[in-house]
């Protein structure tokens, strides 16, 4: 299988993003790191404490109208004013993956309002979702968010709402890693 749009999040002692906080929300923690370096390829550097890999190849769980609405409102990553970021790796439990696609979609959007809720925070918060489950990685999803310092409160509100939703009953491992752009 060819990976499309691969990414590696490399935790270690150097990188373009300085870690300001690593909080284990549920499940096993990751080793603490000082920095995260992002490479848009799958690599395994020897000096890394850990590497999380994923692909951003196609949208899942979203209907056409939702995809179009997100594209119309969301700004891209790498905006000069978006100097704060969060990497939130998530793994869902076996009960989630035992469900059919339509059952997961019902919980994801109809019950939890994941997309509708997230739309409220666009364009202030930009995000990209990477899928890792099919790669045999320790997490199912790697979600990367970027925002300006003044939008951190809004980001915290979004994350709190998502964690309070029914969808999060199926999360059995989650790490919340907060970062600021390394200016050196």
C-alpha cells in the first residue's frame, strides 16, 4: 500500500516546536520530550525518543456538504501568527472498531456533533488529521492543531467539549501535547 501525504512527529531534544506541556489524558503516557520535529515523510531517526507516524490521505466520517463547509472556512497550517500548537494522539477502543462505519458515523456526528462543534472554531484554529491505525502505529489518529496565542482559550474550550461527547467514551489512550514555535 502506498502512503499518501505521510508525516512523522519526532519527539526529542531538537525541533521546530518546543513542548510546553505533555499531559496524559488516558492510557499509557509517552516519554517526555523537549521538542517535536515534523517531517512530511515516514522516518525513524536514531536520536528520537519516539516517532508517531500517520497519513493524511482522504477524509473519513464526513459528508460532502461538511467537507465543502470545512474547506470554505478553514485556513491552512503554517500561518505566521499561529505560533501555538497541539499534537493530540488518540487511540479508540475495540468496541469502536467493532462497529460498522455507519454506526461510528452516527456517534461521531449525529450524537457527538464533532464536525459541527469544530466548525464554530474555524478559521482561528487550523487542524490536520493523520490516520495511523492502518500503519500499525500505537495511536489511531494524530491530530495537529495550530492557533495564535490569543486563541488558546477557544482551543481549550473546543477540546473540553469534544472530551465531554459520547465519542470520547471510546477513547482509551490520549496524550495532549502543547507547543510553541521555536524561534531559534
